[in-house]
């Protein structure tokens, strides 16, 4: 994978000619131009020529300005936070699009089956790293309201070997893995083969669909520099609500018992 164009500009800046530095200065001040403007437009903005712009991008290691643009877009597709759109992004529309694309791609019968498995499992193990960890943590907090035996991995500062070895019969493992996954992710998937594993991921995680029981794909968006995790959080909410309904009265009794303890400990605001 090629580096971010701006990083390459910084690395090569000392060796650039005066005209190339003019282009470099412009792109550093207007990074969106890398993907939104043509070579002719960049040349016009920097009082240089198309030939000079072409030489500039070749010096950075690209075949052309278009090659640099595609490399920049590919970085965003992989999860790197780079600017690919202007400041007039409709955040609400983008989030609604992510949610719509996510839930349109999920089959109700699969969601119902997964929810039933989580409701009836001997134990549920949730595994998430980096940005996936808080989503797994939230899933744990919600599931603990309605059923026992929920564990979250990895524990801070701890290795995973012992916990993966201790998977029990009837256990369901929910693995969260979004783009820019850790190097160990693949090995964890391999270690869990043969277990009842559900993977919640973005489209890039579909490479593991032959190694897990179910893959639930969430869309994170590409227009903004940073990924949105609204869709995964919404999916977690949906699954928890379905699990609650599967468990039924026992879930109601558990939530009431936990609420009573909250009151006894004076943990929550009135």
C-alpha cells in the first residue's frame, strides 16, 4: 500500500525544485485537491505547468496525479483517516446511508437465529481490539442486563491463550473486527475455527466468511476522514433487544434484580 501523499511530500520536500515546492505547499494547505482537482487545475493554482505537476507526482513515487488520487482513496477505503471530501458533507445523510446499507444487507432470519443462540448459550464471549473494543464493551453491558456468563476479551494487559483454551461446550463467541485490524486478528480467527463464532465487521472482513459461522457486515462510511461506528452500535442494540425477547420472563426478572441492587448501592441518579 502506498503512503499518504502528504507524508511523501514531507519526506521528499528537501529534494524538490522551487516549482515542485510550490505544488507541495499548495497541496499541504489544500489536501482535498489531491483527489478533487485535475493536474491542469493544480498547475493553474500553483502557476506551474501540467508537465511540472506530472513530474512532481512521479518524484513522490506515483505514475501520475490520477495514481496519487487512487492511492489516497485506497487509503481511506482501508480505514486510514484522510480527507477525500469537502467540508460540506451532510453528516446526517451519511449516517443514515450507513445504517440503511447495513440493515438492508442483514437477513432477518439470520439475525433471529444469532439472537436465539446468544440467548441460549452456556456462555457468551465478546472479543474486540482497538475501535472494536468499546463496541464489544457496550454489548457486554447490555447483555449482562438480561443473562449471566458474559465475558469480554482481551482483559487489559492480558494474553488471550488461556481464555481461548477455556471455551466451553455451547459457548458463542462474538468477534468484532473492523478495518485496520490487528496483526493477530487472523490468528485468532484461525484459533476459533470449529467454534460457534459470529463476526461483526465491515465489508473487508468478509475474507473470513469461510472460517466463522456468521458474518454481519456493517458500513462505516468513506466520505469523512474517520469511520463511523453508528451502524455497529445500532446492530448491537438490535441484537440485544432480540435476545431480551428470546429470554422473556427470565430477562425481566434479571433486569429487575439488577435495578434493585443499583438502588441498594445508590449507584445511579434518581
